[in-house]
C-alpha cells in the first residue's frame, strides 16, 4: 500500500522553488498586453508565516523549512495606471496555494478553487495555462471594472 503524500519541507520547497516560478512565467506571458498600461509591475512569491496549524503551540516557528506553512502563492502589483482621462490607480491581486495535509488547492481565494493537486502530482503545461489564463481573466475584469468607475 502506497503512503499518501503529505505536506512536508520537501513538498513545500518544490512548490516554492519550482512550481511558483514556472507559474509566474506563464502569468507574465499572459499579462504582456496589460503591463505596459502601468508605470511599475511586480510579481513576487509570498508565504504566510503567521497562520498556525490547528493545535500548534504559539512558540512553534512557521516556515518552509519546518514544513508547516498553510498558504503560499503569488502577488501581483501593478502600480500607476497610465491612461489619458483616467486617474492613476494601482491593482494588487493574489493567487493562493492553500496547503492541506495531503493536497493543496490553487485559486484567487480559499472559496474559489481552480485546481487541486496532491503533493507528488506533477504539473503539466495545461495546468500552468489553466491557472495563468483564469488569473489573467480575473485581473482584466478587475481592471475593466475599475476603468468603468472612472467613465461613469
């Protein structure tokens, strides 16, 4: 009987060091038409080192190296929208990996899941594209909504 993959240091490191950078590249490609509309652009990895697992003591350090992180992901910051007739504004959007004990989910928030994977399950090109496309669509919807507020 094969043991189920569990959240541990190696699984979290693989997500952080391999999956997130590859996903960021796909997202960056999908944002090629949006980025020039802003003065500055940042796409960075994030790790939640504040949220403790249920039953964990307050003295337990939360880190990737301890294998007890509950959430990581990507944060996009688009700063200084540059268009004639529109006020400057910034957009921030997170993509979250909710890390359960034997699997993780990916989506813009815990209530909206686009993909669920086991820790040992490989990502293929279609997985990266699915998440990048959905996230980019939501970002463009956010941008459109923001612009419509300025034109009404």
